[in-house]
């Protein structure tokens, strides 16, 4: 008789634990130029980026122009990723190509244009060991030529996203998100859910924490967010 009571008691004690939903596993994968280039002459590389923005009529003066030039660490998409990491507690993963891109802006533009024309899939040197463990994958990319870096497509094709939720985020210039999310999403399977992306304009990257938080709140994620930017900043 005592053993039946013990069994009943352990069953009742286990009930609250069963009733609680486990927090989904979150991966925050991102591609950023700064982690996909090797800078030999920092001043010359920065000058090439800032000259390009000038030509585009998209220059900002002072510190922000330099810090949002996207060439120096942390890159713009990486900064967005670190805010998402802080708020969700997910794992960060940097998508990196085997052959780094030039750190000269125009040369990088040329290679990216060639890869887009060729519908290339640049080989990656970083890989997620346990993609099957993740339920939610935030996927970050810069707008490159009104699309995304082709390495992001290599990444998407490398794994099985069936049943997962993918949440895109984009760092961009004056072109906005353009076709980046559309082109990436086209390669995902039918049963993958893609949530509404956020795009952040290059000069707004250094102060985008609160905007990232507001966006995350609109997604109705199945877990609570960590400490708020409103409280701490
Ligand atoms: C090769 C290349 C192509 C780009 N093409 C575009 C574009 O078509 N439209 C746009 O708005 N920004 C474009 N940009 C600007 C980037 O999207 C922007 O600087 C972004 O913040 C960079 O993010 P990252 O630092 O994570 O690489 C391009 C940048 C590079 C390097």
C-alpha cells in the first residue's frame, strides 16, 4: 500500500514540470562583411567605403559614418545579431566563406555582382554542428545588390529547415531590404515558417537596440525576452 502512495505522490510532483513548455532552442546566424574580409590597409579600405557612400549621395559625417561603414568589426548585421542574442539568449553563429571578400569597397561590389550573376554558392568555412536541435533560426544578412550575399543561400541550402521558424533581419543602405528576404526565403521548404523581418538602415545601426526590441515584441515569440533596452539604456 505504501508503494502505491509513493507512486501517486511522485506522479503528482512531476505534473507541474510536465505542464511547463520547454523554451525553444534559438540560433542567431548572420553574415557580415567585417567577418568575411581581411583588412591590410585600414585607412585605404575605409576611404574606399566612404567614397562609395559619397558617390551614392549617402554620406554621413563624423564617427557614425566610420563606425557604420560596415567594414570594421563588429559589422552592421553582427551588431543587430548581438542585440537579438542579448534579448533572446540564443546562440550566435557567424556565416563565413572560405575565400574572404576584398576589403576595398568597389572590389567587394564587383565580386558580389559576379557571384549574383552566376547564381554562385560560395563555399563556407563555418558550419552548424547541430542544426536539428534548433526550433527558431534568426537569419541575418546585409542587402547586397538588392539581394543577399550568395553565401547566405549556401547556408540555407546546407541544412534542413523543415518545421523550423526562420526570422530574417537585414542591414542595408538606401535600398532597404530590397529582395534579400524574398531570395533567401525562396529556398526554404514549404513547411518552414518565415516571420516578418526587420531592416535597419546603415547609419541607424549604432542606436538600433530599442528598435530591435520593439520588433521582437511584435513577433509573439513563445518565450519571454530578457532585459529591456528601455530600462538599461
Ligand atoms: C557588396 C555590397 C553590395 C551592397 N549592395 C547594397 C544594395 O544593393 N542596397 C543597399 O541598400 N545597400 C547595399 N550595400 C550596403 C550594405 O547593405 C550596408 O552597408 C549594410 O549595413 C552592411 O552590413 P554588414 O556590415 O553586416 O556587412 C552593399 C554593400 C556591399 C559591401
